[in-house]
C-alpha cells in the first residue's frame, strides 16, 4: 500500500477573537497520494485557504491546531523545527492566493525563481539560468531577458500568478498546494497551468491540492474532492461521483450558482437562513 504524501486526521484549527476561541476548521480528515489532484471547494470564508496554510504549518501563534498532520508518514507536530521548515519548498510547494503581496517588490523575476532553486546546490550558474528559462516556458511565459529582469509591479496579475507557480515548482516538490492559482488567468493560460500540473503528476508523481472556487475547473481536472462549509467537510470522495450525485443542499446550491455566474467570481451563498433546516 502506497504511503500517502500527506494526510490529516481530525485536523481542527481554532483562532482567538474578542469573544474567545472559535473554530475555523473542524475535524478535517483526508489523505493524498502521489499523482493525485485533490480539489478543495467552498464559498468564501469556508476555510479553504486556512486548510492550505495548516497543511504547510504556516499558521501563526494566534491559531491553535489539534489533530494529526503527517508528511510521508511522519507527524509534523513531533518534528524538530529545522525539519518542519525544510518541508516547505522541498516536499511541499505553495502558490499563495494573492500574488502581488506574495512577491517581493524589490526582487526581479529571476531572483524570485532563483530563490526557489536555492536548495539545488549542484547546479552551476548557467544550469540555473537554463532551469529558470524552462520554468518560465512551462507556465506559458516568455523566457527572454526583458521578463527575467522585470519587477512584480510591471507585470500583469496573470503573469504574477504564473511567476509564483514557477517559483513553487522550481524545487520539484512532491506536493503542491495551489490556492486559487488560476483566478487571474484567461482560459488559455488556465488550461496551460492545469496541463502543467497534470504533466508533473504523470512524469514524477507530484500530487496537488487545488483550492478553487471554479467548480467547472475542479470537476474536469481533479481526481478527488473536499467540499467545505463553515470549516467542516460536508462532502468528500471521488470528484466524478460527488459532482454527479451531490448529497448536500450546500453543494447543489454551489453548483447552481456556478451555472448562473462566471466561474471566476468567488462563491458566496445566500444567507444562512435560506438553507436552515435543510440537509447540509
């Protein structure tokens, strides 16, 4: 039996506010194996991004985490700090949701991608330059000197998003967590990115957690699915099965909304009372 790349068991995340502690995620359990693409969907505020950060062990001291998180069978919470830090970028890559704030305004594109290659000590300067060109081309960007020396503020939103993806892939992670990584992209660029993720899965077994509000994208390109509502899993399973036979009013509502509105608009359901008393 293949050991999961990542697994969570009853993962709960709590945060403190003026009225006390409250749950952001409750009893989240799932696993992802090499080559899998797991979709995580839900309306805005459902806990999708918090789940990604919890998997990366990037939540700060204001949060309390319980449950178990394992990477390649090793419990993150019992690792030494150095080992926990080493996971990020090497074992797990991350594409954050906001490219403008994630990129350093004082660093060029080349410098950002070189940072992703910092662990590749065996590469010569020339080999690193060639690798940077390959990464830019892989995400559908020009690899010429003009873009390489560009700063984030001179790039479009779609270009910045693809630079973040290229930087995350630079370290050849076993697992990529992509938080709304296709939001700012046009359809052709979105297809390029998804094809790249699938190629990485086929060629070297990279797994992906694809956090998205784009249900059509998730339905077409993921193998399994988590549906979050209010920090809890309301549906879970193989994507084709869950999408074909949604068991909850919540997912049926999300699907109905995705048909009526553009898939790039963040999903936000009608008020809670609209489905109060219904099966969730």
